[in-house]
């Protein structure tokens, strides 16, 4: 299959994605999919923890630490 740029509406990528979703839904239960979605690898857990800490350590731009009245 020749790869050519189809732009934003890449129909071949859409077909592959939809086929994968359909196969996953047909071959697994809702509970299995929910469990897999929750399960993170140790690397993902560490990345999520670091991202959460980074987000908590930074204030929102333009936000005041004191509430304006």
C-alpha cells in the first residue's frame, strides 16, 4: 500500500482506526476495556505523577493568590 498524504481527512487511517475499535468492542467485554483503560505501566504512572506535581506547583497565569472582592 502506497502511503500518500491525504491531508486532514485521511480516509485510510480512519478505516484502520474504526476497524480496530470494532474488533476491540467485539472481542472484549465492557469491564475488560474499563480495566485496561485504568491500568498504567510503571512508566505511565511516574509520568502522570510528575505531570500532576508540575501542574499543582504552577499557578494559573494572571490568577491572584488572594481572592479579589
